[in-house]
C-alpha cells in the first residue's frame, strides 16, 4: 500500500505483527512514509476482504457478549459515555442544544447518553447493519453507512465525534475533510485514538494491543495527528491523556500466549485476573504520570473549509 496521506510509495518498515485477536492470515506490517511521516499499515488485506473478514459480528467493539460479561460491558460503556459527554460539554461553550454526530456509533451508548442526560440533538453513522437497525428501532437516527457514503448535508453539526474510529478508516484524509464540511463554522472534531508514542508500545513491542492489525490502518502520534488535522482545515484545541489500564493487561496477555505453552500460566495471565488488572492499573498510572498514555483524546476546531496539500505531518502549521 502507498501512503494514504501524501500518496508516496517510499516507506520504512516499522514492525511486523499478526492478528492476535482473530488469528487469521499473517503477518501484517506497519511502515512510516519517508515523504510525509505518516505511519500506516502497509501490508494489509484488500478493502473488501478487510471489512468482510476481519469485522465479524462478535468483534470486540460490537458489544455482543451475553450474561454477566455483557452486563458489565454495558455498564462500563455507559460510564465511559457520561465521561466523554461531560468532557465535550466543557469545550462547546454556550451552544444549546448541541447538535452532535457520532461516526462509528456501534451499540449507541454515547448518543443515547448525550440525548437522555444532556438533551443534545444526536445522530450516528454505523456501517454494521444489525447495530444501526437496532438503534433506528429505538428512535435514534443512525445511517447504516460508512462516512464516505453517508448522505448528509454540510454544516449541520456543532460536534462530530470519532471514538477509536479514525485509525480504522481506509482514507483518513478524505474522511477528515468530509467531517470538516459536516461541521458548522467553529465546530469541533473530537477524536479518541491510540497514541503511537505510548511507552507501553515500546515496552510490549509487537504484542502492543493497540496495533490491532489489520483493522488499524493509520497510527498517529500527537504531532502527526495535528499535522494531518491542520491540512484538513482544523486547529488544535487540546489533546488529553486517557486512563486505559486494560491495554497493558491485554498486551501482556498476547506476549504470554505467544511465548508460554503452559496452560496454568496462561490462565493466570487472563485479563479477568484481579492481580493482572491491578498490575495494569499500576503501569498505566505510572506511564500517564511520567510520560504518555496509551490512548489520547484530541479536540480540534474547524477553522476553514480550505484544505492544505499534505507535505509533512511532522510540522505543525499556524493557520
Ligand atoms: Zn506520506
């Protein structure tokens, strides 16, 4: 694959790693573009194979678990949705009601929270048909579409949010320009995504959970994200660290599964073991305090609907 940001073909390999979640095909590869600095999954399945084969209905983000696990998952997602909405509320100022579009709204906890607790006008885009159909039945306007194909008029929204979505998109430049057009003047793009500068990534190597190949196609640092957003007509408002200890636990679990055959050891290292969770929390606290987080939330404001050619993502521009 060539670079999705500048179209360049010259790239240096960063790492090779398999799909630790579904254990199909392998290995995939991440490279850094020599021209613009974008880091992307250069060895990946074709577009239709990727979306038909690597996003099964039981995919981790589609919330398909049943019983106690499903209940706990929903509670965790509801709590996270409230935190996210409160965070956005601080940045939107006096706009009321806020008109919000969530790209990749999955099971819809976030848009439900925004409407029911904050009275915002919400809409969503979700390409997984059973999920978008379920939300439509509950009265939430969710388009069963990708962002590229969604038929929505321009300048409709105060906020467009993408929680752990940008890194999955086939064409991040086109998508961000589309988001720019969907926002009203001065509107906010709120993006949560993995941080390629995370100390955990360096510590866990190919076992870092957030490589998530081949589903993650772009891999951003704060600097490269800001460069890309600048080129797509946005200015940086803030970039926040997030506290996600599970990333450490799951990365450790991948490393153990890869290296140790003993079943008792593998069971002990399960992501459900309280000792593992405690260790994950400790490391997340430590790295957030000393350096950088596994996940970041970036808030950018639309400054213009004029786009800059992407020459380098590693140079922040003054708009
Ligand atoms: Zn490039």
